[in-house]
């Protein structure tokens, strides 16, 4: 697999499209940090890191509206790809849907949202957009 982050996003996208409650994804440190951000921002219901195998797994409980069954995640888009990396300084950090969505950014201070990166005054690689 050449792009594990794209695989992570695709598994989430497919699970949401199929209306699954739980999705299981192979773990890595950056995927764990992205999962924590999605939980903190309210896009997923819960998560659990399992270290039964060498690599480990991430179990993610997806979040839906209780009555209409509309998912909390409507769109996941990979921005920086292995063939074309996208970096942004603090002043050019993207605003996803004018601040309604989030951009997940890999910075020198760790993985964080675009709002946190602006607050910390640090730029980095734009991994994905979520809304």
C-alpha cells in the first residue's frame, strides 16, 4: 500500500456510505492522531485502539443523526498525496467551508486541526478536509 492515509479515509468513507456502525482499520501513529481529532471534533461517536496484532487495529464507532440516520461525516477528501504534497504556512492555512469543516494538518508540533495550527502559529502538510 503506497498511501495508508488515503486507505484510512477510504475505509471511513465506504463504511459511512454503507451505513455501518463500526469500522476496523489497521493502526499507525498518524491514523491514531487523526482518529482522536475526529472524535474531539464530533465526527465519530467513539474509538478504541487494539494492540492484539503486531500492527494493531483501530475500531471506530461512526456517528449518525438519531432520527434521520444522516452521517456526521458527509465528505472526506485527501489533499496532500504522495505524488503531490500540499503544504501551507500559517497565514495561508485553508478554511474548509468557511470554518464549518476542518482540515487535518501534520505540523512540527504534531497532527492538529487548521484552527489549532493557526492558534499555535505553525504551518504544515494539509492531510485532508473533513465536513
